């Protein structure tokens, strides 16, 4: 027994300290991802953005990840250079994107219109989207790096619980992004102030990850892992991509991922405005309601991950989460259901679904794909996911302007009387519900494939 407990990884507290440092850095990155979501109404009224402009800016998150295939490149970098180098690179890219986004929204590059081949767009919205695209490369790169780091430290241990905690800690950043931007803008009078705060938070995150690097090197020494050994075990061949793409279960889980997250993250981007307009509350208060979603996930994702570790049933958990997603969006689409208490209940229910699927999905990838290909496997999954994160906000913004605009009203915002567009959100909610229905279908296909191939998605993660 004494011989087994020889490394930091074998020590319970040692594993959790490593997880805490990686997860805190995730939190820092996730704050900027949604820091401008509660400010949709202010952006549209104060900067003269349309719904399509806001959708363009929000969809910018995935431009480079999708069209330049940067996520796949990120996965290859991760598998070739390792967790430590890739993590630092990802944070530096995030900082560059955050700075570009701050300069754009603060008016440094001016305003006006810009020609984007087939259409014209607001210059500020486009350049802010460009900064968001750079940031998106970094935050998604760090996401796959964090997953691989957690698997390195927790394989054969409490892996799903650890991945759940890592994911849910990131959700604290999302929750803070719902709570803090409106009060911060009111305090400073600067609509770009939340981005400036996020740059400071990212610098703190970089410091935390440097601490993890030192800790991870100590584990290498304890395990007698030299640089040459690490390069050999993490060696990656381009032909391995084809091996990943041949796995049917991998495609089912990847498609499930893009469908599920396309119905959650873009929803969060528009949720504050939905609640303002459907339930007639201030944007400051309305931001607190979507914040319940990531706050709920903070506690529930590790809980469901722990169940997966001990009891299994990973594919079943994903089915249940997708069913909840479908039900919530259908209920949000019904115009007569406009009671604020009912909306809060739906957000809490969505938080349960938001916790169920990721708690089982990310550990399941590690059961389907070998560890030396995991970085690339995660990057392909995230790449496909980014098609949804890029395209769906643009689609919803277009739908709002084309089919859902019911008029404009004068409204006092930060001491100024501005014209605010009014929308009926029924059609966007039905679009999100369709994604939920398709997610259920692919979750069932994944469960059937697991029964055929025996990946062990319904089995417990903890060995012995």
C-alpha cells in the first residue's frame, strides 16, 4: 500500500491541487466569453447595432476555429508539444483577442460600415467579432488542453468527477459574466469596461497556469519521465486523424456535442434580452436569471460526473439531458407562458440538462479514443462544435431582424433616451428546440453503438 502512494497523482490532495490550478484558469477564460451578453440591448441602442450586427459579433467566436481549422491545428499542437506549452500559448492568444475586442468596442478603430463580400456590416461589430475570433482560438485551445491535463492526472481515478469540476468551475466565469457587466458599465460609464476587467482576470489565470506547469514537472520527476520519454508517449502521426474519423461512436458524440451546445451557449447570448422583453424586467435584473444556469451547473456537473464514475450509464445520462433541453426551449417558445417565476424554473431545469450532458460526454470521448490521440480527438469535436457557436448566433440575429421585430420603443438607458428594438422570441426558441430533438436522436445512436462495440460508456469509470 505504501508503495502505491508514491506520486502526486496517487495522492488525493495532489490530484485536486492540480485540478484547481487548471480549472481556475478555465474560469478566467470563460468570463470574457460571455462578458458582453447582458449588454445586448445597450450595444444595439448605444452603438446603433442591429440584431444581425450583434449576431455577427457573437458568431465571430468561431470564425478562425471553423474556417482556418484552428481547432484541429490546436489539437495537433497539443499532441506534439504537450499540455504545458499549449496552455501558455492558448492564454497569450486569448489576451491578444481580448485586447482587439476592447479596442473595437471602445471606438479606437472608429465606426461606420465595412463591405464583407456579400453584405455590409457595422465596422465596430465586425472588428469586435474579429477580436472575439482570435480569443476563440485561445479559449478553445485551452479547453482541449485542460481536458487532456485532467485526464493525465485522473485516469483510473475520479475522472468524470474531475472533468465535471473543471467544466463547472469554468461556469463560474460564465455566471460572473451574467452578474457583473451591467453594474460595471453603470459604475464606469464605459460599455467596454467588462472587457478591460477580463484582460486583468486573464493575466491572473496565466499566473495560475504557470503554477500548474511547475507542479506538473514535479510529477514528471516523480514518475521518472524524461523529455525523450514524454515525446515518445505523446508522439502523434497525421495518419492518426484518419483513425479517429473512422470511429462511428466518435461522430455520434461529436454531432451530439454541436447540437447540444448550439442550443445552450447561443441561447445564453440572447437570454438576457429575451427575459427583458418577454418578462418586462430591467437588463440588470434579467442578467441574474441566466446566471442561474451556470451556477446550477457548478454544483450539478460534478455530482452527475461522480455518479458516472461510480455507477456508469454515460449514454443514458446524455439522453436525459437532451430531453430536458428540448422541453425547456419548447416551453420558452409559448407566448402565454410569461410568468417570471416560471422563467426562473425553466432556467434551473435547463441548468440540470446543461450539467447532465457534459458530465458524461467529455469522459466518454476518453473511452472511445486512445490517450495519445485525445488532444486531436477533442479538437475535432470542438471544431465541429464551433460551427454551431459561430453559425447559430448569426442565424438567430437574422431571424430576429427578419421575422421577429415587432417595433421600437423609447427607453432611458444610463441617462440617455434611446430607441430599443422589440422582438418576439418564439421562433428562435423553436430553433433551439429543434437542436434538442436532434440531440436526443444522436444520443440514442451513441447508446446503440456502445452496446455493439463495448466502449464501456454505460460502465463505471473508477477501476476496481
